């Protein structure tokens, strides 16, 4: 089954970042970059792999993928090209056992960990993989650390590296349900026979879509440490053959053409057309989490240098990585190099949201989604002083270590919903505000206040979105859920970060209206404070109306920080 174009773009964000880790000093120290002219022993080897798209998979009877094409290129450079039809596609359990037993066997992709080090000879790395634990969204499973895993039944592929990763975290062997097929585990997760499914995030998403029809049918509730994938040679293969293979692979990753691309880059791009458009919040999360893994592997100095590049691998137009330390100092930003090194602790967006402090709090609590207003790059420049250019962004932030964190964001126009250029929930909310403003102008204030305050009226929709009305001094005039506060001035109300949100909403309405991102109690989450994307419009010179959508409605996940 071929990967769809949309899914390939999404997978590309994960895979290309994984590939970047390989170009940062991960080469074999013994390699000199020059392969032996001809190594005839390669023709005696048997090659085994599994169905692991987009790295190795079968399409229309042909075995293809990044690792297959890379194998062909490496062995051609060695003088004995191995083509796809010489590779056997089997279950991972069968491939792994073949590699252990030999003779003259190569298996891939194999996670290289200490427990396996002495079992094989190694050539690579090929890519950096990220294994995760999937769960059904309706189970509302929250995993904050390894200790939370002890109460769950976890499905895994037999002999897959995820088994060892979970055992290393203290998961009991009796908790693991081992199968040889991802499809079997997906069915067990759907039926409730297991609580969690441990697998590669990239391939897991593909398999989930293949079995359920929904790429996001399951949620990622925990991310395991990243691993590098290798070609694993059985112990009897001559060391000279493995060394020659490694040298050829290193050369493919280091020799650049006139466009600055290596043969390895071109193989990856053959399968992964990377772009920032058509993203979902989950893709943004994966982009940031993988960038965080990249930073952890390469080190702070190298990662910040890469994040700073406008034409770097982490800058894709509107999609880019920025970095801060936990004292509010900007460490990297491809469009704000003049601000790098400055203290941005108290910087606010155009409506007053303390973006840096909100983001830092979120990163300190393990990372999560945020929302804010920010200008889009124009001609390679971002002008924060141009207040009329600010647009809503959905962001994601993640810690790198105890010293610094990173983030990224996507504008509504970058998201997958077509037509309006914004998420459907936001479009419905804006329509509600526009309807109320017209109603107030045609029916008068008294009728509008009564209808807005009516819990079953026209201004409370099926999803529970409602309206509120204030005068420009911050006095509440109408609200379906706060009747006891009507007539009270809330102009000085502050959120946990000190933002006067009613004042911000009122000032925006006074200036022709628009978006405001603020923090407000969410009644669906026990009235805990959550980021909300609000929209306000003036009705006349005396009062205004507004509504909002909580961030969790847009992201569709619980990975949204609660601030109280």
C-alpha cells in the first residue's frame, strides 16, 4: 500500500529530522570515507528486512524505501550491487532470528543498544527512530513518567527494541503482550485487549491509518528514548566486508553535489517531499519533539547554530524552530537574529499575552501546546512592531534539558482545514460573534443582552460555545454562565501570569475588534485555567461582544497546559 501524499509530507517532518542526526558527527570513527574498490564477499550475503514504511516496504510487488535504496547505493559503490529483489521481506521476529543464527546475514533496520552490541557487527546509522506508546483517546490515559506504566498491558512486536526499552524502564515482562504483527496489536488496542501499543511513531501512524482508516485514531501518550537504526551483520561476516560497507555509507552521507545535497539526502527526498503546509497540531508536536531530540544528540552549540539558519533544515517558510533558556533569554531565531542574547521574559504579543512566560511554564511542565499572536515572515523579516500584522498561531514547546527549551508554531493558514483558512471551530465561533453584533445593532441592546444570557438561546451553539457582552470599561453586560457577575466591572481581572484579559478584550473591541489569546477557566476541565483564542467585535460606541475557543478544541488532545 502506497503512502498517501499527505501522510508522506507528515512522515517527512519526522524522517528528515531523524536523518539530520546522522550528519552531525555520528560517523564511524574508523571510517576514512573511502570504500574498498570491490568487495566480492557482499554477493554471498543474505538480506532480511520487515515492513517498516517509509524505510522498507512493498508496493505493487516491489520492495522499496529509504533503507532499500540506500542498500543498493552502498553496495553499488562497493562494486557488487544488491538490488531490492535480493532482499527478503519477513516479520521482524524472523529477520532478527536469522541475523542471530546466520550465516552471512544482514538485517535492517536494527536499533543499536548495549544489550545487542555483542550479538552483531554494525554499519550505520541509517536514521534516528522515535518509539512511542499509543493509546485510545477515549481511555484518557496520562503517562508522566516510567512509574505510571506499571498498571498497563502493553502490546509490542516480539524481538523489537521497544521490548528492551520498556524493560529498562521497569515495566514487568508479564505486562508485555508480544505479537509478530502490528495489525494484530492495533486490533487488540481497538478492542481493549491491551491498553498501550509500543512502536515506531513514524511507521505506527502509517500502520494505524492502514488498519483503521484514521491516521490519528490513537494518541501518543509517552515517548521513549530515541534510537539509531543500523544494518546488523551476523558475527561470521568478515570484518573487512562490514568496514567496506561502512566506508561506502559514510561517503554517501558526506559527498555533496553542486546543490549542496549528498546522495543520502537525495534518497531521503525521493520518498519525503517535506513542506510546512497541510499540517495538523500533532505534526507540529512531532516536528518540535524531533528537533528536541536532535538538540540532545548534537549538543546545544551545534543545534542553536542550525536553528538560527533561515535556509537550514529546521526553517521551512512559516515553520521554524526558536530556542530560549529558562531565564527568558532568546538563544536562536532564524528571523530575529538581532534579538538573540536578549532577555525576552516580559515580551507580550500584540494583545498583551506574556508569550515567553507562558511558553516557559509549559516547557518546564514537560512541554505542550500553546497559542499566541505573531507576525508572519515577510521578505525574510519579522517586524514585531507592526501590530496590525499579528496572526493567531498554534504552537508547541518542549524542553531540551534543564537549561533550555525550544518551540515552533503554525498559523491557521498552515493547517489542513480548507476554505476559510482557519480551524472549523474558530470559524463557527467567529460566525457566532458576527451574528450577535448584527443582532445587537438591529434589535437593540436590551434584546441582545437577554438573548446572550439565555443558556438555550440562539447564541449558545451545539458545541457549547457562548457569547459575552461588556461595555468598554469592562463591565459585564450579558453572560449565560455568569449571571451573578452581570453589572460588575471585571476590567482589573488578571490571569495567573498577570495579564488583564478583560482589558485586553475591551481594548481590542474598541480598535475595530479581532483576535485575543488569553487564559480563562475551562468548565469542561473542572474550571482549570487554559489558553483560549478569543474574537471580539464592537456593536456600537457603548458595548461589544465576544466569544472564544479553548486551545484543546483545536489541538484535539489533552496535551494542553492547565495553568492552575
